[in-house]
């Protein structure tokens, strides 16, 4: 038997050993169970195991290098041509009130900018899953087309409904296609410096808020409203070409992202953060839309200096979107957003008493800085409030979707208060109170997330 065993091939099948001998015959013997006696003639057993499946290992984010920083560069132009367009609406608000829409109330005119900002945030709920499905380039192309086309149609508009369709809805939809991809691609290339990279990309919106109003203001008296607006369209087109040339998705999610995760609102930190962001955006854009009109109508500045208040505000916002994010990598994003909300609310209250040129210039600069964090910090805040990265996209979409309604109603309500009372005080108090309430909600979110110890990263 031993000779046969040496020249035999043994295979385990279930609880039996299947033996094929050299002469071609085969035998099957049971494997002893639970201490049963074993015969010395039992052939040695060879157990065949299935090979372990190979699991692909993804390289970690490079956290730098040419390709990574090119994504930030491309995202910078996407932010410039989405949020930057929204941040520039104040110059159109001022022009429309004395130009082609002079017969409309301030509230009606502000609805155009509000719809634009509302769609920018709301459309992100739908574009998130499209981005996750691998259609990054399609979203950028569609957003670029709608934005440029909307600006060109705005240039030939003469009626309120035409401006609403072109500048409010068409440009708003285009910006919405760009918003999620511009921020979602950065975590693929950065981890420890993610907040800084996001802040640099988000600062493009502030640069757009500087360049676009100045270009429009300088060109409109010389070449007219139509061609001044077309020039803005050509500038955005050039920026889109840069983004499409350099931006590439590094990895695709393993599974499709859910559109909603309603269970997230059972988590107190996330729920209060979302409410806080909603309240903040109700009042946040009131100074951005109305600071020029306030300074000019109250006789604080002349027409020329009053116009430059918006670029000054957006210049402060450039640093307000980079510096807090740089610090946030060390302290945590919530720990930076809360001080920004506190100072922004104080500045809105102080706005009531500002009646001279130095005061209004300092207000614009400081408000731009501290309000800037409300655009650049929330994406990283939502990441820190999520249990894992697999739900970040969904939670970001839900949060910004709800926040969009705050943007939608905020400035029209401010305009309605101005029209009904004939005084700026109600408008200013409305903005200050909503940002202050937002601060309370953010404090609750931070306290329930990390406790009351200030040194804890959150």
C-alpha cells in the first residue's frame, strides 16, 4: 500500500479523499472525524485551497506634484466662472436699477441674482451622481456652454423676463453643472492639504468677483451694455478652455452615490450644520448685492467709488478663502467657520452705523474676508461630519440643496424690506440677525461633534 501511496495523487473532496493510482484506478476514503482511529494505511492527504482573490490597491492621493496642482488650477477657473459670476451680480443690480430695468423694484431685480445662486447650489444634487458615474468632462462642457450662452443672450435682452431667463436661469444652470465637479475632484489628489487646495480653488470665485464687475463698469459706458456683457462671456470661455485642457478624474467611485441619505439628519451635528448654513446664506449675500447701492443712495460715496466697493469686498474674500482653509488643516474646518460667522454677524450689525467713506471701505474689505469662509470651508466641514468618505457626496448635495433656498429668498426679502420701509435699517438688521442665528446653529453642531473643549480639532 505504501508503494501505491508514493505513486498516487490525492485530492480532498468534501469529507473524503479521492485517490488516483498510477495504474489508473481510483479509490475514495473518508477522513476520520472527531478523534476516530486512523489506519496506518490511510494515504497522506493533500488539501487544495482556492486562491485568494486579488484586491486592487489604489495609490493614495499624491498631495502635490504637477498633475495635482493642475487640478487646482483648473478648479480655480471653474469657481471663477460659477461663484465668480454670482459674486459679480451686485454690479448688474446697480446698473439694472438705473438702466434697462429701472421700472422694476429692487426686490424684483435681486430675484435674478438669487435665482442664479439658487440654481448653482440646487443643481449640485443632480450633478453629484452624474459626476460619480464618470461624466466629469460632459458636466464641464455642458456648464461651459450654458454659462457662455446665457451671458450672450443676456447681452441682447431688453425685458425683465428675458434677463431672468438668460442671466438668472441659463447662467444659473450652467454654474450648477460646474460647482460639484470643481470641488469633488480635489480630494482625489489631496488629503492632508485638502482644505488648503480647496481654498485656493475657491479663491477663483473672488477673483471673478473682482475682474468681472470692473470690466463691465469700465466697458459699459464706452461700448454699451450688450458688448460689455459679451466681453464677460468671452473671458469665461477662455477660462473654460483652460479647465477642460488640464482637469482629469483620477479614480471613479466603486459604487453609485445615493441621491439622498435622510438618516443623516438624525445626526445632530450634521443637522444643525445644515440649518446653520441655510440661515447664513439668507443674510450673507445682502451686503454683497446691496453695498454699492447703499453707499451711493446714502451719499456716502460718489458713483465711481461706490462701484469699487464690490471689487474691494471680493478682494478681501480672496484672502478669506485661502487663509482660513490653510489654518483649518490644523484646527479643523468647523473651528475656523465659527469665528468667521461670529465676525460676519458683528460686521452686519456695525453696517447700520457706517456713514463715511473710510468706514464703508473697511467694512467691505473685512466683510469680504470673513464671508469668504462660507464658500470655501463647508465642503471640508461636511467631510469632517461624515462617518466615511462614501457618503460625503450625498451629504454635500443635500446640504447645499437646502442651502440654495436660503440664497433664493435672502436678497429678495432684503429688497422687499428696503422697498416697504424706505430705510436701509430693516435690510441690515435682517442680514445681521440671520447670520447671528446661523452662528448659534454652528456652535451647536461643533459642541455635539467635539464637545466644549476648544483645543479639540473639529
